[in-house]
């Protein structure tokens, strides 16, 4: 299945990078939605790093058995890169139509909306406080860890890129923690909505601070620099989407908050990176090498799968892992890997298409991407955006921001959970709408018609 030698592989990679950069530049020139442009910029930056890491491998990633097999492009395919481009064009369409007709600007103005925003903020802050109080000793130990590289290795030593971490064994604290992390993006959105409407701005600040604090604890416990960067990046994109609707005072408060958060994130990122390279004996700038490698090999790994895979897994990769997660059925990635002739590159940085292609091939990649994108566009094009739509949109955004690098097998469990929660929120919205309509219907008393209050 090999397409050619290493030089031909570099040509395919360069073409992929040129096309991705061209689409990115065009989206900026055409003044597309800010989120749409930012997603293409992210993927273009990664593509550029892929080329530089290959061309300047000695300086940017180093030569070793591990890196040499990653950057041996002889088994990459042109259609592997082309598939990424096609699926990205499909998947990013909802970001282009987001805030269609300034629908975002009209949110929060309907009757009772401010009351619901306040109620949500108080509940979330309460849950966050309960988690922190009940798990305080564990949190203090987590934040005091200095060797984050060793922590990461111990948590992800199963080769599946799936953490075995348990932050707390207290049932109440664990429940509050799970709810806070599940609704983290929803909290960012509600807080920004409160800023836009200038409704209880201090409460909105508290909501943002607590949301960031909970996820910072999660990232510290997992030594997850990428997870924290992705969370902040998605939140920042939503801030940019809201910015034009906000007052000058709200903008200033957000800028201050963002500056503080960015300082914490940058310091955490470098702390994790330096901890990981502490035992690296390679030459050159170890920090630059680690960051370059992180950014510059996802698309290459996916293309290597398309050029090396001997048989499809037919659901064993994703569905088998989900069955193992939910029902405890037997599952072994090593066994699947040997059966299908999976390339010797590791099952991690293979983009959001890697496992889908491994299971069912090209048409499953396009089918999955098109179906989700189609329904996301339909929901976003409606005149009035629902909170349930925003909830799933935020998950959709984080999925494709993460998908430039790694989407683990259990990420699809998160995908299922997110849609179930969105459905529950939608049912609640319908009940509230019906109740509001009933309360506003006129009723007859004698010969007069009165409005219900």
C-alpha cells in the first residue's frame, strides 16, 4: 500500500500544508466567522510544523528509533492528507454559520432568561465549592506535585492515552466534580452571556473563576498541558464571538481575567514541558523540540495509517472500547493492533479521523463528519439559539480543536454523553416553553378577557 519513497511522502505533506494554508488565508480574506478562521489557523499551524519537523528533524525533534519511525514518510499517502482536508471542510461548516443573523446577540433577552442564568451560576459555584471543600486535602497534594512528567507517565502507562486518575473517593465530591467538568463550557457561555447582558457581572466573574479553577485542578492532576490549552483556546474563541456585543466595561473586565488566566496557563504549560524533558538526553533546545513534536506529527500519523493498515477493525477499536468501558467486556488494543497490521507509531496522535478510519475506512470518516456537521448546521441556522444547541455546539468545538492532535477511544463515550445531556436540556426547555405559553394565555371572566399574570 506504500505510495512511494520518503521524498515523495514529503511532497504529499508539503501539498497538504500548502492547501491547508491557502484555505486558511482565504477564510481570513473573506472575513469568515472568527471561530471558523481560528480553527483553520490551528490546523495550518500544525501542518507547517509537520513540514519543519521533517525537514529540520535533527534540530526540532531529534533522531532516535522512536522519532525516525514517525518521520519516515515512505508509507504515507496523498489521499490520507486529502481525506483530512475534505473532512475538515465538512466539519468546520457549522463554525462558519455560527451566530447566523446575529442570533447570539439576541440570546439572554427573552423573559426569564436572566433568572435562569443566575440560577445556573449559583448552582455551578455551589457544586464547585462542595467539591473543593470535600476534596481539599487531595487538591492541595495535587497542586503541590513538582515532577509532572513522572505523574503523566504513571497515569498514562497503559499505552491507550486514557488516564487512570481518581481525584477523590468521596461520592459527593466526585459527583460535583464530574458535573463541573461536564458543564465547563456551558459555564463559560453562561458567564459570557451575563457579561453581554450586564446582569450580575460579579456573579459572572465568580462563575468564570470557579470554572477555570476546577479545570486547572483537573489539568494539574493529569499533568495535561494540552487539555488546559484546548480548554482555554475554546473559551477564548467564545469570548471573541461575544466581544462585539459587549459594553466597554465588560470588555475590560474580561481582558483582565484573560490576562491572569493566560499567565497561569503559560506557566503551567512550561512547567509540564520542562518536567517531561528533564530526563531527555537529546541535543539542542529540549523545550523547542518537545513543543515542535507535539504540534508537528498528527496529520503524518494519520496518513501513515492509510498507507500501512492491512485490515479494518470493523468496530473493535471504538465500539469494542466502549463495550469494555460500559459493560466490562474483554478488550486488548495490542491484540487488535496485531490483527489489522496497524503501523508501529502508537495509538495516540492520529487526529479525530484515526480510529474511525481504523474501524471502517474512508467512507466512515466522511459519513460521520458529514452527518454530525449537517445536523449541527441545521440547529445553528434556526432564528433563536437554544441552550441545548449551545451545549452540543461547545462540545463540537472542543472535539475538533482536540481532533487536530488526539481523540482517544473513550472520547466517543463523551460524545454519546454530550448528546444525551443536550437532549435532556432540550426536553426541559420545551417544558419551560409550554409553561410560559400557558401562563401568558388570556382567559375569559364574564364578558371580559384578561391576561394571565
